[in-house]
């Protein structure tokens, strides 16, 4: 799909903000909306001294008891006082739009908080008009659960309700009952909440676990398979990935399409790209973008990453536009996943060049632009339910959620008081202020890549063609739009690599590591330094 007039979200560079950890403005140790407003110029002030971000995905800021840090929503149409007020939100929207930054809300269609008035009413009695808004079942016999489904965060997925003597289903925590999308009122209520935000002027949504909204109509038990934890010992064919979920995405898309520029990016956390690609819809009538999760499990390896890109390109075909990210709030940060002692920053530089030159919308996760590593969160500091439940076998997700490192000031300039999660001890050197002052820093590299991409039709929405016959450790491809042709060559190896594109003459280096911008590059003899990057106009 190389539309001559691409949609804004095809050209956009997006940035994920975990609001709790971005910037605290009122000194309670928790980030807030006012804090984000204060940092908007960092994201985009219209000049190349900023990151040049086009859209922010905000993790949930709705009222929540925070059992799952906002993914347990009590009211879809309000702001949690911890983060501010609706007026603060409206100001954020206004200030962001002033800078050309769009706002994507996080919408969680499959579950609510157990404290949501819908569930409170549902649980009040078997005859409640909202009983069927959630998934309630009798015990087949005393003490026996309706089927073998497990919670993704550990423990069985059914909780017994003593008062009404039935089980309710929750894929995540017991404090996150699953909605029953087979009841048309539920779909209407979620679409209504989305419309509330669209009317306010938001530009779209990140849809949380879209593939979980429908469960098997007959609630059949999952077949068993081999795995380490009980959840992994089942093939999840009946509790998620039901065909109806694609239709739910299509309905959401129909809604956002009624608002000019509205868009949807879907979280579909599966390993098979063909499965994830289904959520674009057969003819592109589903989600505008679907996150590709395959980089999460890929090592720092040229052939593996190329394989993942090619598989994703193939799976999507002509029906949609790819979407990539390297880190998010649920996984170990890529700077840590790809770390290799003194080469860690060099590797992060190569990874950034990949993310920002591929064909597909890139999403950055806050802090990756300064090379933030996974936080160090002691056992007693753990707050994420996954980390608490699986201690010591799983690092939990707190490590990806530690406060943004703005400066060498106390608490990294994030807050004036002890933050809700500990600041990474490296903040004195790894921070925005230090990297702004250093021309060779990762932050400055991200800025250059982003502005280069924004100024180039080939890099932002051109076609993609991988190059064969390059040496081991190199991933090289062409990006082409009309007459504009750009070669991207990335060296994932710790050794120098040489290769040639005979008969192509020479090109002009647009950006390189080590620095070579402006140099003529002999395409018959291309030299890449260890972890070197070359982006060349042909
Ligand atoms: C999504 C969110 C994650 C949350 C989960 C349960 O995967 O990204 O943070 O815990 O959904 O709703």
C-alpha cells in the first residue's frame, strides 16, 4: 500500500506515555496530566531540537482502583483524580493539538474493574438487569469450576461469588471481571464510551487486547499442551482469538471513521503474524494498525529481525499498513533485552535506526530515546500483580515502568518526592538533560532519525524491499517512493562488514553512524563499522 496520499497515521511517529511515570507536577510521586503538558515541547515544538512526535498513546487515565494500574476501569468517561481533572485532560488535548500532536486514548473493551458500577449492579443479584453484562456460570457441581480456563496473571480464571452462588469469569485479575460481548448492550456501552472521547476531540484509540473480547460461546475447556506455568499448559483456542473479535474491531473502526482522522491501533498479543493480521479485516475494514509483537521475542540478530519484518509484510499484504515497536509497558525494555556490556548503546542505536526506517508506523516507548534500561525493583517494591504473583520466577512489569529520567536532579527530575516506583540508579548519567548536551547521544540520534524520516517520502511511506546477498550480521533494504530511493544498511555485528551493490554508482549519505552525513558513498563498496548504520539517498 503506497498510497500517494497517506493517512496521518501512516506518516506518524508515535510515542507511548505511561502517565504514572512520565512527569509528576504536584509532588505526590505519581505522574499526571499537567506533567505531560509541561513536557509537550520535548516531544514536539516544531523544530529539530525536539523529538518530532506526531501522536501520543496514553496508557489508561480513567478512574481505577489500580489493581492493574489503570487496566481495571471504574468509569470510562472520567479522569482519575490521581492524574488530574477533565479540565486538565482538555487542556492536554488543546496543548497537544497546538503542537500538531494527536492523542490516542487506551480503550479497554474486554474487562472492567470489579468496582465499576456495571459490575456492582451485575453482581448484586442473579436477576439484575446487568447480570448478563458479565460472564456468570453455575458450578457444574459443588466446588467445581465451569471449565479449565486459567487467568493470564496466574490462578484460575473463575471466582466464586458467595452472595449469588455463581462463578464469574476474569481473564486477568479477579478484580477485572470480563464483559460479555455477546450481549449487544455491552458493545453499545463500550462504543458509547469511545464516542464520548471522540466528541471531546481525541484522535483515536489503542485497543487493549482486542483478541480477548469474545470467548467461546459454549465456554469449552482449552486443550492441554506443554508449558511451564498453568496458563502456558493450555492451547488458548476457546478463551481468546475467537473470529467474532475481528468483527468487534470492525465495529469500532466504523465508529472512528465517522470522526475525520480517527484511527485505531489494536493490541493483538499473539505469536503468529497471520493471526494478528486478521484484525486489519479482510479488506482493511478493521483496525487501521495492529501492533507487531514479534520484535519482543526476537534477539538482536539481523536475519531474525529481517525474517520478522518479511513475515509481517507478507501477512498484511495489501490490506493494511504495518506497525512496529520495540518496547512497551508490559515487557522488558529493548535496551536491556539487547544489552551487551559496552556495546549496549551502540545496539540501541542500530535498533532505533531499524524502527525508524521500516515501512510501517513506529511507536516509541517513553525513555527508549535515552536508552533507559529495565528498572531495578526489589521484591518488596514490586507492585505489578504479575511480578508479585510470579516472584522470583518473573521480573514482573514494574521494571519497564520506572520513572522517566529527565535530569541528574533528585528523583531524576521526575518528581520532588519519592516516586511510586524507584528511579533507575543510572539516572545521573542516563537522562534527557545530559543527552541534550551531547551531540553523540542516543537522544540526538533518535531526533535525527525521526526528522529525517519525516522529511522523506521514501522513508515515511515508501515501499520496502529487503536486499539479499549481504554479509552475515547485516540487514539492508531499500525504501522507495516515486523517484526517491533510500538505502538503509544496518550492521548488527560487532565487526566491520563490507558489501557492494555493483552498477549503482554512488549515493549521498543522509545519516550514518559513525557520522558521515553528506558524504558520497561508493555503492560498489559499502563499508559498515561495527554496529554501524548507513542511510543513503540513491
Ligand atoms: C494489556 C495491557 C496490560 C494489562 C492487560 C490486562 O495487555 O497492556 O498492561 O495488564 O491488558 O488488561
